[in-house]
C-alpha cells in the first residue's frame, strides 16, 4: 500500500487533482490512459473543504470558491491485485494553524510525496511553502500544474522551470524521481486539456502501481 501526499502552496490545484482522479476512476477513464488499469474508489473524504465567503476570496487569480482546511483523502483499489492506496491532499494556507497541522501530519505519514507547483505565479513564492515542511523523504515527485496557463514556448519555459525546481530541492539534499506536467481542471479553450488531464491519472497510477 502506498500513501501519497500532495503538498504545495495555496491554490496550486491539489484538491482539483484529487477530484479529477476520482472522476477518472468513477467513469472508467482510468483504464484508457497510458499504463491504465481497472480500479475502484474505496472511500473519499472532501469534508475538509470550506467555502470562502464572497468578497474574501483567498485567490484573486482565479476567483476560488473553496479552500482546504482539513486534508482531503481518497482511497482506491487496484481491481486485479486488490491492493489499496491512499492519497492525501492537505490545504496550502500554512498561515492558518489548523491547515499547517494537516500539512505536517501528512508529510509524516506519506510514503511518497508529490510537490505540486502552479504555473499561475512565480516559483519563488511557492518555494516558501516547502521551507516549512520538515519531514521530507530524500526522493520526491514533482507535479507542474495549470499547464494551460503557461504562455510562450512551453517546452523552453518548462525546461527552465524544472531546472529551478531541481536546484531548489537538490540544495536541501532531496532528489526528484520524476516530473509530471498536468492540467487539474477541465478548462475550455486549451487544446491539450485531455492529454494533460490524463497526466494527472497517469502520475498517480505510476507512483502507486510501480512500488
Ligand atoms: N486554469 C487552471 N486552473 C486550475 C487547474 N487546476 C486547478 N485549477 C483551479 O485552481 C483553483 C484552486 O484549486 P484547488 O484545487 O482548490 O487548489 P488547492 O491547492 O487544493 O488549494 P488549497 O487546498 O486551498 O491550498 C481552482 O479555482 C481550480 O479550478 C489547472 O490545471 N488549470
Ligand atoms: Mg485543496
């Protein structure tokens, strides 16, 4: 059994990624992706999600409606082997003590960590989140989310960004197993939406079923 923790700054898309993964299982889309298998949802818990009052949006970038207070959780099972895995997504607003407690708890119990970054803001701001996380394995995965928002020559930009993220973690003696580039939302007006939605499910399957 693998326990995955999705960690990252506020509103990078951790909860969206988790919800999208559940959709892939519930609609059988999980069997059609690269490395796809038949799987079932055992349990979901999104009760730690709180509505953000109007006029007090946490994220003016995307008019976000909810934020995570207590960690979200999804348990799913590989149908063939019967193996179950859990994915946890705590909130990113570490300025709130209760949210920070969730981050620390998940960073301790997760056997695999996915550090999630968003392309809607500078990386430096997002690195600060990780300076606070003390319990880190020496090898992690990185997810670069909101690829639909990256402008210009995507390939060239991604090369720069992955280098910067590697440098940040390598300095802390943390190595990166693999980078995944994703879209955690079913956005319109983006040609690659299906491919990069798929990457979300492919990422989670790859990490759970390869171990
Ligand atoms: N354009 C775009 N928006 C996205 C993508 N993934 C998530 N979002 C949006 O980003 C916002 C924040 O998403 P959440 O999933 O709540 O982010 P989070 O990291 O769970 O936030 P906290 O738990 O509060 O830290 C929402 O408005 C999502 O619809 C993406 O790939 N592209
Ligand atoms: Mg969340």
